[in-house]
C-alpha cells in the first residue's frame, strides 16, 4: 500500500492529494470494465478463497441467503436497528472486513468495550425474534461460533478452512 502524508509548511496551507489512477492494462479490449477499488477486489478474493473450501462454501451460502433480510431488518425495523447499533453490529462486520485487509492481525475480542460474545448473543436474539424462521434456524446453528473467531487472524481461519476444519463450530 502506498501512502503519501503531506504536511503544510506554512499556516493555513491546504494540502491535497490526487485520487489514485487505476488504468486498464494495454492489452485490455475495448469495453472491458474498469478495475474495482482495491477493497472490493480484496473482499471478492477472500470470498472466493473461502468458498473454495468445504465449510467455506456453507458459510458463503449462509451469508448470501440471509444478507438481504438482515440488512432490511436493521434498516426498517426500529427495534432491530437499535439493537444492531447498540451492540456494535456494524463494528463487528467492519472488524471482519479489517481482518481480511490485515490478515495477520487478530480479530478483536471486544467491540465497544463489550466482549464480542455478549454483543453477538444480543444480536442473535434480535435476529431470531424479528427474522424469518430460516434465519432464526441458521442463527441457532452458527451463533456460538462467531465469538470463536476472536483472537484468530484471517490467515489462521483460512488455513483451518483449507485443512477441512469448520471455523463456526
């Protein structure tokens, strides 16, 4: 990752950094879509790596199956949204994304000063209460495993998946 830190040399001097330019390779045919931002590409690659494992296929299918419903609950149900926000749902999701970006750093065991297992238990209870029967069933099956991700790095979790171990058990 290339980062330039610009510093001012006088008071009230404004420093601007141009947006990075992403260009297509010279051999790319006309009409080829422009490259996606790095973060999106990184997450897509992680999804593919996880989906190439036996247990990872189940996890990616689980997310695909329930992503829209969870998103709607959090956005449209005031009580569900309040629980999601109060117990750090978005922060937990961001921690998992950060783990992919920094694959050798452990996933935190606390979110907002609260142990992840407490937060995930409250979020899981909310999903079971307000979600569909299918969502509630899947939450029941996997909720305990989420807290088990804490302290592990993405590389460790991926190695476990590649070794045939479940990571959400």
